């Protein structure tokens, strides 16, 4: 079968040139993750080169599977939402070794894969009210931005007020502010790959100011690093990391589903409000997360940046093949990526702006309906303040269920949500004992 026929070029009104341009556009808009993901995960003690390699391999596997078997222009790579949870909550705050955290990622991805073959996954999605889904998305965005502000030294610790404004004369701070300004201006002017280009521009400026030194070599052969096959599955099970596994699963579930549906709608690929070949699309993300855990990275997710490729005309999985090929080329750029990742002014602006993008979820909450809005508000507010996605989601679910019960509307709550409520109550009680 000819490639044009396999990817349904005629049916989707596209061609090779359009798909190649779309693939390049998508890659440029999401290429920041190549630097950002190993930068964040290496804070746990993980080897930068290992995470860099894992980031690219997981992205390549996800993009190829999504492109070839699902035939969608939806790129996949490690998620900023889950790598922030992995690093700052699970490893740093909770003190879980990164190997066990990887084990939890592997188990979560395996469950995710198995449930993608059944209807249970859809049942879980349906059990969570839309307002809470939006609150989770926005809360993760605020959490990511908060981490970016801390890395940039724009927000620092304070003994009297917990947090306060940092020293604006600190080179890290003012260079980060400059990086934010550059990226925002590029985005407003609809420059393709604005985030990635912003990182490159601030890197060049930092180099001329002496804040960055070039590595001995710009390119070299890919290195596995020491994260390959380091996931401690038995450790994750023996230390009862089930709530962590559950959180990875829930966050990935909502992130994956929402992004896929949004991009499919944008591309006009929905049929009668249904998502054709949805099973293959979900499997692509599950397999990418499994591969990522094996090589050494947090869970993957479809990237909303894929919408830039769709806007450029991408309609088939062929554009994803182009994205995968470009990721493969980046395997040889680890030395320069490592240098850039060590400069907060390069990575912090991207974290802050990605968090901003996720704030759009708040506009889809009905703030006049307190029964729906207040639990979502608690999730959104508590994620950065508690420094825990798990605790915020748990409190939101418990609050939602209790409000419905005491308002005489307990039948409006899906039975699965009551099960989640009981699990979180048990978790919170167990922590206090």
C-alpha cells in the first residue's frame, strides 16, 4: 500500500509538503522538553544524560506509534505535569528514592495500558465531574509556574511570610525575567516555536554575559546514562506507593484524554462527536510511558503544542513521523542541552509560560454553581500551596462527594468517585496515625 493511501492523504485533504511542515512546526513548539525534562528530573539525583536519552526515546516511540497505528498528528513526550509531581512531590518532598518512583511510573503505565484495552478507562473519565477535571489541569499549571518562579529566584523563601519576592538584582532573576519577556513577545507575534526560540535567544544572551560556558564538544554519540532499567517495581509495591501510582494514573488519564480530544476536534477528525481509533491513540501514550520508565523518565502525555502543527495543516500521522525523526537527530545534542539546562534563566521561563497556558481551564468552570466550582477551586488552590497534586485532588474529591451528600444529591455522584473518596480518606487518616 502506498504511504498516501495508508495515511489517508486524500480523505483528509493533505499532502507530503503540508504534513512535513506540520511535523517541523510541532517539533519546534515542543522541543523545549528536550532540555526541560532532564533539567527537572536531574534534581532528584538522576543522571542528566540518562534522562535526556530516555526523554527522546519515549517521545520517538510515542510519536511513531501514534502516527503509524492511530494515524493522528498528536505528538507525545514526557509531561511537565507529571515530571513536576515526580520530582518535587514524590522524590524531594516525600523522600522516595527516584528508582522507586520510576517503579511507580512503570506500574501506572502498565495499568494504563491494560485499561486502554477495556471500557473501564472511559468509566473512570466519566466518573470525574468536568469542573474537577478543569480544576486539576489549572492546578497543575499553577504548580508548574510556581516551581518556575522558584527556580528563577523570582519567588524565594521567607521566615515571616513563607514566600516573598526575590532580589531583582540577582543575575538569575533578571535574566529569567528577560527570558519570560522575550518568549511572551514571540508568542504574541505568533512566532513558530516561540518557547524553544526564546530559550535559544536567552542562552545566547547569557553566553555573552558570561553566565554560560560552552561545553568541550557540542555534539557526541548518544549515551544511555545510568537510568536504564533502574525502576524499582518491587520497592514501589513493598513501600505501598499506591496513592502515588494512583495519582500518576489519574493525572495522565485526564491530561491524555483532554489533549487528544481537543486536538482531534481542531483537526476535524471527530466523527459524530466520537474519537475514531481511540484505542490505538491511548495505547500509544501507554506504551511510551512504559518505555520511558524503562529508560528513565516520568510519564508521557500528548502535547497540546501539536495544535500548532494542526494549525499548519497537519491531518495525519505522517506529521508525527517527522516529529519522531527530528527527536532522533537531537540524540546527538546532549552536551549543549546539559549546559543550557543548568541555567535557570533558560528553563524557568518555559515552566512559567506552560503553566500560564494551563490556566485556560478555569474559564470552563461554572463559577456560579458553588457545588461544582468550590471543590475545583480547592484543587487549584491547594496544589501549589500544599506542594502535592495527590493531596489536592484527594481533598477536592472528598469535598465534592460530601457537598453532594449533604445537599441531597448523592445520586449525582458516580459510584467510582465514592470509591476514590474512601481511598483518599484512608490515606489521609493513615498519614496522621
